């Protein structure tokens, strides 16, 4: 009998993460000896600060290598509670926080905990690549809310409200944003909190870049601006971006106790506790000195200034000045429809491919984030690499006609 290796429909329809795919292609080309400038990175280029590594080494030496409570060790949850109090002026209890294997798992558990088949989740475009897939894996349906660069990718509240119906379960926001770097204003965040209460839906706030911002303001969230929204807001965050700890895999959720309990239950039947040693490291990150964060943010800011100015000097590119994260998301639509050297630039995917093949610069096409008019460059790399990358990009774009 022939065996057709059947697979579940949910995975057949699932697309692999396009950002990780671009990164893998760039790394493979580099391994083959190609001189690639990688502007596609989705993680800080800095090393994890020494005091954080030391805490992990100490934990290993002390034999802190066994299962921990599923929701994470209490001292880490307390450090998270202290951070949320410090930054958002809101008090969470220990059973309102769950630590997961990266912010990504926290978000995944969250959707699994709140969505039934047919429930809709409103996702502003451009969006982080994993939101639609995570919603679909939980049986939900993504509903997209477009935004415009000329409004700095702000949320159009009227348009948002028009998308809410009795199937709507949640809105997810990400400020500062990956891919745009845009930061929602306090008034937008407050309006979102008010809307959630009024309409009776959840707001999931992906705050993973909350401390990487350049406008001089601290982290903000709908709950810090409209406390009545507390029972509606589910905070997703982690240490990956703020402390250059992507490989350690520690993230968390904070929110209404029933949601956190449900997310913890899912975690208890899937992955159990996040890595014990990494939890100790995350504790050191959140409760230790914060100068490392200030230093990294300062470096990102300098690179942002350099990159935006240089990009806007390239004919045909228009780039906003992002106020957070470590990405720029310039409008490159003026190059679509052009061609050179047998490359036909039909969309952002072809443009990214052209830049990789001809300029040897890796970047992520806007289509991966739901908007084909743009392209994402990361500045989580050295200034020399950014400079070299932009010189190559300018030359390659200049050849298109
Ligand atoms: C990096 C990132 C995450 C989560 O990262 P983890 O490494 O899983 O903690 C979540 N959301 C966005 C928008 C990100 O860019």
C-alpha cells in the first residue's frame, strides 16, 4: 500500500516565518563565502551584558537545573511585576503573570487561551509576521486594519471601530512596531483602551520594544493611560530585545487572572516551565543595573539617525523617522515595475531578491508584513555595515529603469 505521509490541514496551510527565512538565506550565502551585508536581522547585534551571563553561570553551578513552577519562578515574576509597576504604574499580582519560552510563546499561548473557531482578531497592517499565523493556529480569523506612512502608521480609530463586530475577540498592537519602528501616541493608546472597554474586547499589547524608544518618553500602554482597561489588556513582553537576550528564550504575559491561568494551563500541557537557567538570567536583567539598556538605545538612536538621513538622500526612497525598535520601513513603491539585468521588480519580494543577488544586501520585503510598497531594513548592525549596505543599495537601485 502506498503511504502518502498525510499532514494536518493547519500545518499544510501554515507558512514558515518569512523573516527567519530571509535571515537563513543571507547566512547561507555568507557561509558560502559571499560578501553579504545583512540588514535583515531581527535581533540586537550586541552581546548579552556580562552581569546577566554571570547570573546564569552561577545558577548552573548552584545546580538550579530542575523543573520550576510552570508559570516561572516567583522571584522572576516579582521582577516582572516591579518592571510593570515602574513603567506602567500598574500593580499585577503573581498569578497575573506567566513566564514563557520567549515573547513568541507567550503570544501563542494567549491566542490559544482566548480564541474559539470563528473569533476575529484585528491586526493593524503592517504587522509582525507571526500574528496572522498564530491567530489561525488557534482557529481564529485575522482581520486587517491598514495604516499609512503619511500618518506615521497611526491607528485610524473610526476605521478600527467599523471592523469590530460580535465575532471580534481582540485587537493586537505593537508599539514601538516591528517593522515600522512607529510609536503610537498617548492619545491613540488611551483611545484604544477606551474602545476595548466600550466594545468588550481584549487588547493584546506586544510591548517587546517598549524600552527601545528615542522620543525621550518611557514605555506606555493602554493600561498606563486608561486604568479602567485593566481587565481587557493582555501585556506580552520579554527580555529578548531590551537586553540582547534573543537566544535565552524568556518572555511573559501579564493580564487578567483567568487569561493568565488559561495560558499557564496550556503551557503546563505543552512545554512546562521555561528554561530554569534562563529564568535566573532574566531575573538579573530585569532587577539589575539598567545602564546596559541606556547604552544600547543610544547606539540604536545614532544608527537610526544615520540610516534615515542616508536613505532619504537616495532618489525614489521615502523613509519616516521611526521613534523606536531598530528597523526602518521606507516606501520603495517608486521602484516597482522597473527592471535591470533580467530582474523584473514586480513587488517587494522581487526587490529584496534583487538587492540580495545584485547588491549583496539582505533585507525583508514589506509583503512579509502585509504591505508590498515597503521594505524593512534593520540597523541592528555596525555603522560600517550600514554605510556599506546603503552605498550598495543606492548603486543597485540606480540601475533600475
Ligand atoms: C522579537 C519579537 C517578539 C518576540 O521575541 P521573543 O524572542 O520570542 O521573545 C515579539 N514580537 C515582536 C514584534 C518581535 O519583533
